[in-house]
């Protein structure tokens, strides 16, 4: 079983739509959770950290359910510039900070 | 804004040759990482480096791989004898001085390694 699983998509949505991505992780020792964004052939960039209480940053809302080992990302009012691959990332309980990446979910926002 | 830089952006080499990928992490960062991404696949952890030694490495990071921080600014990944399956994008990342998992890792733009 993959340590971090995501639906690869692609998700094709019109501008202005709301879209949600889900992710599950298998290791209950996972400590920190993140959503990264990766544009084609570019480096991953941190979109937001995910906290147990849930957190929001503008049009983006992230939720964590530790009991179900489930993480979500909601994007409201999608923009063309949101088109990218969204990577679910976890960090195990370790001092090294090693990140474990999911396969990524591809989003294509159409005009 | 400080950033991680990597050179070269693209490296083409023959199978069996040695390559050295170079990274300059953000200057006050203390934790350094190499990840790789084979085309169409997920980003995979290779190695972490702290206090001038490897703190963790993955199964991928076998005896053919080594890392070094030779001069306090550069952080290098050496592959001694490249194989076709080493073809991938290699990302360097660095993290700030605080311990713990919440500190953002900043990624460099990557080096695309092509082994022929």
C-alpha cells in the first residue's frame, strides 16, 4: 500500500468552480501534513500546511482528520492560474524532516 | 527573497560516468535534502543532511550515491557510476534552523539528469 495516496485526476473544471482533492496516508506516525503545488517540470512549492483544526488561506481550505488518516484541500472560485498538480505531503515523526509525497492530483481550470 | 539554486539545469551523461549535481541552499538553513522525481512519477526522498553528516537516507540512496557540503555553502550529490534508471529530475531542498516538522522546505528548481 502506498504511504500517501491521491486520486491522480485529471480534474477538469470551469473557472469559478469549487473543487476538492482528497488524500489518505497509511502511517499513523505521520506528524505534519502539507499541500504542495507543482507546475509542469518545476519544483514543488508549499501551498499550505494542514493543521488538525483546519486552516484557510484565501480561496484555499485544508482539513485534516487524524482518526481517518485523511487530508483534504478545497479550492473555491478556481482561477486559470490554479491549473497545476497538487501534492499531498506528510512528514513522519522524525527530526530529519523527510517528506513523503503522494503521486499528485492534476487540476486543469478551463475558461 | 532568498532561494535555493541548483546547477546545472540539465545534465546529459553516458551510462557508467560520474556526475555531480550542485546546490546552494538558503544561507541560514541547517537541514539539507535531495529528492528525485522520475518523469511521470512522484517525488521521492533520497537523503537528508545535518551537522555535516547524513541523518537519514532512503533505499534508493545506495553506495553509488554520496553527498557533501565541501565549503559551507554548496551541497552536492554525486552519483559514481550512472545507470539508465538514474534519469530523473533531482531537487535539492533546505530547511530553516528550527527543529520540528512544520518548517517549510524550500526546493531548488531542479537538475534534469539524462543518462544515455
